[in-house]
C-alpha cells in the first residue's frame, strides 16, 4: 500500500526533535507557581511543570485503586526506593508499590495487574537484566524468581544456613545481571552468582552496626557502617571484592548514594557528603567517588536545609531529588534547587533542573519522592502527594506516582522507540544524543538525504550516514545498509566540536515503532488502511480491519535501496517477516517492507485479529529476528 507524504505527515512529524526544556546550569531560585493550590491532572494525563517546562505524566490514582490485599481502596502508591530501578531492561514494564504489595505496569504507566502477594514490600523484587519478564525476589531464606508473562514462580536457591536473607533495602542486581549481594540473618554479607548457582565467601560483620550493602558495576561490594570515621575499620563506606576481602574505605560516612560507571567506564559512587566529618569538597554536596582510589569530585553543593535521594543510570547521568523536611512555603526558606528533580552529568559539566516535585512533608516518609531512573536513563518516576492532604483532604499517608521521559544522552538510540540497549539495524533511522554535536540546527531539504549538514558528518565504521537533522544536542541519521552484524563505532565530526565517538551493536533487526507523541511510548503511528486516517480513540480500529504500522529497523530487504534514497513504488519487502501481536493475539501480516517515498521508514500492514481485545490502549508489539520493539498502544472498538 502506498502512503503519500501528506497523509503520513498528518500523523506525526517523523524526524521532529523533542526539545529538552529543563533549565541547564542555572543556579537561580525558581519558585513553584500556585504551590498551595495547583492540583495534578487525572491519572494517565500529563502536565507541564510551570517553572521548568518539563512534561510530566501522572500514572497512578491510589484513591480509586482497589486494595488487593486488605480490601477497600489504596491510600498510597509509590516507587520502592531510588536505588532499585522499577523498570525492566527495555523499559516495557515497571513495578510500583501498592502499600503492601506490587502492581505491574507497562512502560507507559498503564496498569496491567498485581504481582502475587508473596512479592511484598519486604521482598525487594529486582528485574533481571537478561530477561525482560523475570523478577528476582527473596522470601525467607530463598531467592526466587517470577515470570510476569507466564505467572510461574521458581525457587532459584535456598540458603539453608540462614533463616532469612535480605538486600537491606537499597541494593539492586549487578550490571552484568548475574550477581546479587545479600545479608544472611542480618550479619553475614556475601555475593551470589546466579548462572553458577554459587555463593561466594561470606563476611561476618561481627556485631558492628551497618545500614546498606551495594554491589558495584564490577561486582565488588560496599558496606555502609553506621559509625563515621577516618580510615578506621568498620566506619564510613568500605569497599570489598566479590570474595569479601577488604580493599579500602571510600567515604568517611554513610549517606544516600548509588553506583554507576563514569564517562570513561570506571566504577563510581554518587553520594551525598552531608554526614562527612571532613568533607573533601563542597558543603552538603553531591559527590562522585572513584572506587579505584577514593578520589572525590564535587558535582553540586546544596543548602544545608535540603536532604536528597540519589539514583543513577548505568552511565553518564545521576538523578537527584531534593526535599526540605520542614514544610517551607515559598518564598520563605526557598533556596536554589529546593524540592526539585535534578539531572547531573557525571563529569560535573551540566546540571539540568527538571521539575518541582510538589510533595510536602505531611507524613514521616511517604512524602519523599525517592526519584528513580531506568537503567538507560531515559525514564524516571517519583512519588508526590501534591499537597492533596491540604487541598482535597486526602489521607495523611497519600502519594501517587509520576513519570518523566527523558531523551537519551551520549547515546545512539532507535529513532522510533528511543531504546538504546537493543542493538541498531542497518538501514534504520537513529537518533544520536549528546552535547556540542554541532553549532546550530538544520534539517535536510528532502530525498536523497545528504551525508553532510552544516559541515557535520556522521560515520558508522567509517561509512558516512545520511543526515535528516543536526543540532547541538541531537542528530537524526540513517544507518548505512551495508554494515554487517557486530560491533560498530559511530563518529560525529563537525567544525564546532571535536570528534564524538560511541560504540554500538549492529543487529540484523532491531525494530522500533513510531508513536504519535514522538517519545516511543503511548499510541503508535498507525493508519487505517482504507482511508489513511490516524487510528485514535475518536477513530478506533475494528477487529478484522487492515491497518498500517510505521516503524524502523526491520532489517534486510528483497532488493537494495541506496543509503539516503527514498523507497520506490512498489517498495521492496523485508526478508524477515515480523510477528505482530495485538493484545497478545498474533495478527496476520499482509505486507512488511519500506514505506514508499520515505527514507529508512518501514511499513507493516496487518489485519486486526477478530479476537483482539477492545479498549483505548490495547498493547501492540512487533518482533523481528527474535528482537521485540517497544510496546505501543492502539484503540480498538
């Protein structure tokens, strides 16, 4: 089916850029507007932060959600903790704490169902990094797993030498997805390797009081002792190897923190030095600590009135929430960064002020947003009571959860889904994110798409790529068709910047479905095949109807098309026929190939299954070559 430019452009601006509106490197005081009167939107709707311009989506409504454990309605829904990412590896699922148990949501924040009640608020469920459907959790002295797709519960290992194991509330699975650090019976700290089913040597804390344990990116371990001290054993934060051999003290005192990798790949601790008796830099500062030698770099200093929670993506960025435990009302007691959500680059070169979280200390703990990020840093969620206890008389412990979708930074992402960890396919559209990529912005005039814009050149393994759009922070390009599967180096060269390099993996197929909000989430860019109208809530698809899905990254074609050239009519088809599931039901695929008249854009025509569920947000996912796309939604009635 041929789709003309005017028809398709009415659905979405294919290569439009999502601008980052947050204030960057601004240290002024920004007061939240209508602080005591502004109410949040309904669940599922978004609002724009009045001070910083960031789009924020409310994803829960606790007061109208059934309490599956105790009956009635919930009083609060929150994310568990800053250092425990609620997102799975491809951001297609997340879990949120429904008071005593967990609810399962899709990556857009749509509620899917409740987890089994034995996966409770004390069981510390953590997503696998190797399987997007598996959660690990502990119960008694057992490590168990739960498959959210099949509902199967499995015992991974029973630690019979202990009556109970725990992660002490703050630890997550290791970066390689194969290790946990646990505490047996509140005393013995050890590393467990999942693939080898092996418990490493345990360390007896000997009655010395400690708070948290973390596993580092290289599978080392830190213990945060309750006692502060300078180079004295069992004080501050100490580093151990995976066999629990002591290596060094890395900080003089405990504090909210998270692990990550620095821009050069070194493992680092992002930490607040507010409890440090002899701080090396700043006051009440967010500090980067290099674990190899304990060298500290001050990233941001805050007023002493502010406390923080810290989360970090796998590299490049840390995310920080500040909160004043006193119920200050602006402008009184309002200092720079008060009650804000911040994005801080790990080299200290950039601080992005994203939003005021608008959560006030109307209880002892639930008011804290505990901001947490996805592993790739493209999504973050946090809790807020929005002062609705005061405005609407909500219960004292009330909170709901909000989501911010960030553009990936210093990364090469699928141009439709913005996923950065699923490989990149030849011929696909990609978005390259960074800073100082070019001096200004410019778009290509049309096809054939040029390989130079504003003296900027992008190459994949030294093969120049067609450029749709270039700007200081984002470049949209087409991956050359001739690249073979395997590792590839992406280089950006321009007159205004030095060479920027990223390493990616080239996959045979790496599908991504375009969405109408141009963020890779929500309603897919899907047309009715009969009249080319956009499928939407006001114009839903019907069971049995043919529709066209627009995507990229579907891999090799039956006949070649030169890089940067528009697809001809009739267009070449894909060698691999994708599988499309609508509401979990496999759909009949009538065509899969390039969209005629476009560069790098693929089109998949399907028939909506007669048995497909109905609703305004039915999930739709496409799989090609064993790789699944982002999950989008479609309205079916």
